[in-house]
């Protein structure tokens, strides 16, 4: 769980106890850059990737009985590898496949980019479905559901205990899964404006324009979250909420207890930071 000043991670250790790690976030999180529209989306994307990988690696170390904290230089290698894999699978591969189809069937700029967007979305959904079949990832998705339920319960003013938190929804309008869907849809519009290009130039633009896509997707996600009560906004958010069912699972009481512990630890860190 991340606040404005504090990151808190809770992990269920093999002995059954909950281990907590907290970290004071750097000055960037309180800087003006995090208030600048579109720029904050790019920073938020890097934040989610880096903190997510570090958190997963830390939990793996706890599961293996290894000592350590969130700060390990080897984790940054995992971040770079993860980003490279995502770029290749979700951006370069759909562009390459679309270019291959164009060798046989003339499509024109709009249809070619629409095909690329459909391929990107299909690869994204297929990837989520496949990795969700792995027991380890299914467990991660259950913890993702516990995170959503905890935040939904807090925002509703409910008591943060597993029995009460379990009653809340697995879905949340600020989820990163919805962010990915917005990014894919907007990529069709953006790349259609750029027009047709040679393959190497096309691949280069797919990488170069990721910050633009991330910035726009983040702002749209913020807009949806802030106006979620409006019927039209809820209708627009429905596809993103539906996609969250691919990346969440129903958590058990122990998972909810871990999510609540992380959230409460983060809140304590935020209160201490504000009080300084």
C-alpha cells in the first residue's frame, strides 16, 4: 500500500505471522512534478512497475526464509527485464504482426492501426488468462482482490476487519488493469494519427510514444475515479472494471488480514509524516 509519503508492504511469513516493511518515499512523490497533468502519469507508471517488482521480490525472500528489506540492487535488474518483456510482448509484437498482415492484405492507416490495437488487446487478455492459471499468480491476484476490498471498505467508512472487508467489491475504478485498457484503446487513436510507417520506424514510435500514452491514460483514469458516481462515467468505466476480473480473485480471511495490516501501517506512516 502506497500513500503520498509512505510505502508499506505486509507479507505472510511461513510461520504464519505478518511481517511488515515500511519505506519513506523520496522527495519526488511530494514534488510539483506529481501535480503536473500527464507528467505524473509517466512517473506513476514507473512507480507502479518498480515498487511492484521490489515488493514481489521481497515477498519471495520472506517465503524462502531469507533476511532482507526492500532495498536490493538486484531488484532493479528485475525491473529492467520486466519492462523489456512488457514492451516486446505488448507493443512490438502487435506492431510486427500487423505489419506482417499488411504484406498480404492492404489495410490503410486506420484499419492497420485498429488491427494492431485489437492484437494488442488480445495479447494482453490472453496473457492475463494464461498467467492466472498458475497457482502462484492466482494467489497474487487474490491479494490484489484483498487490496481492492480493503480500499473500498476504507472509502466506505467501514471497520477494517477481515469479516467486514470481505463484504466489499473486488473491483475499484483506480485499478491499474483499467489503466492498461485505456492505454490500449488510446494507442489506436494516436498511432492512426501518425499514419503508416516502415516497420523499423513503426517499432521505434511504439516505444517512443509510451510516455504519451501513459500520461493520457493516467489522466483519464483519474477523471473516471473522481466522477465515478455519474451514470455516463460508470458506463465508460464498465470495460475497465470487467477486465479487473482477470487480475483479481476472491481472497480468504488471512489474505484480507495482510492487506489490512499493510494499509494500517501505511496510514500510520502518513500520519507520522504529516505530523513532522
